[in-house]
C-alpha cells in the first residue's frame, strides 16, 4: 500500500519501510510522529478513501543538508559577499499507513 503525503509544502509518495528526507519537524531521534495530511492512498491501481487515514513515521535523525554557497559580486565596484547556508531537515522512516 502507498500514500501521498504533504508536509513542509512538498508531497511525498511513501510506503511502509521507506525512508524520506523532509523539512525540519519537531521531535527527537527515535520518537514517533503521525502525518495526517494524506492526499491519496491506494494499492496497485486501486485507490482508497483518505478519510481519517494517517501515516505513522519514526524520526531517524535530525540533520543538515549540503552547504550552499551564496556569492554576490558587482563588477568594478569592489563588492564581493560570500555566504554559506545549510538547511535543517529530518529523516523519517515510514512505519505504517492506516
């Protein structure tokens, strides 16, 4: 069985046992959370009703993404700015859909 879940403004197709990387969610590693915003669910080619359907997941880790370098320059004005950014994210393991 699979489900399409919305979290952090993005949509993810998940099934039991999948690991996904989502925007930062509150919680410690090892705790369980439920994702209630299920958009679609089904098995094979058959779709099921999403009324009251939730997806439970376990937080594997709170981590940071790869560093992104932001470099600004204006020609002939001696203007250079270098800045780095690492986005926080959460790694989830889907335990059950139901």
